C-alpha cells in the first residue's frame, strides 16, 4: 500500500461508507416522521405503540393471590378483549404494585387468535401454549414469545396502581382481530 493510501485509510471516510451512513440517517428520519407515536418499552427489543384507552378499574391488590389469574375485558367488552391480570411473585416488565409483580395481558394469541385463557403456568410464569401452534409467552418480560410460531409478544395491558386499586389505562401491542387500535 502506498503512503498516500495509508494516510487516506487512516483519515478519510470512503464514498461507500459516507453514502451508507447518509442513507441510514435519512431512512431513520423518515421512519420517525411516519411513526410519531412510537415508544420503546423497558426491555423489549422491538418498537411498539402504546394505545391509550379510558381508565378502567380491573382489580385491587388485596384480592389478587399469587399465581391465580383474574379475567377481565379491556379495552372493550368483547371476546377478543379477554384479558387476565396476575400477581407473579417476581418483578416483571411493566409490573405494578409493591413488588412490581402484577401484570396483565390480552388472552388472544397474536399469531392466529387462539385463546390462552386457562393456560397460565405459575411455576415458570409463562402463558401458553396456544392450542393452535403452541406459542408460549414469558410474562416477566412483557409477554415475549419464547416458543411457537408467534412473531409478536402477547399484547400487554398497561396498568396503574393507586391506593391498592389497579386500573387498566392502555394496551402495548396490537390485539388480535383488530386492524388498528381505533377499530372496534
């Protein structure tokens, strides 16, 4: 390698590197303007939009027993909106309460809509398997898929706790059967 090439290699960016970096910046800027409501959840590697809904009382901390899910409907009183709140006994992503261990999830598998009601395993804190393709979800990590065909995590119901009362206030992820969070 000539002396000039060595100096350029140490001090200059190649045209190819410059164009690739510039393209990445332009693409990132374009995505930020197309998807303005995007947020990053605590430890999810994927980007999800939090849909806000009216606040709804779903449980009290006193009535929740560890490992015993309680069913409720949110955001609508419809079968696709069947959800479950559970006290895991272990701190969880998005958890509320004194131990940050109370979480809630929609009970429709995001892959093909199989019902996950009654499929909670308290020993390992997972929901599933789905009866259609055996997708299973880790409730301590925002409903992350740990087995099966699902490519999206289980939609998490965003909770708030105040004075021992737990309220559902939104949904993190898209509920199966809805084209958007605006559809009903």
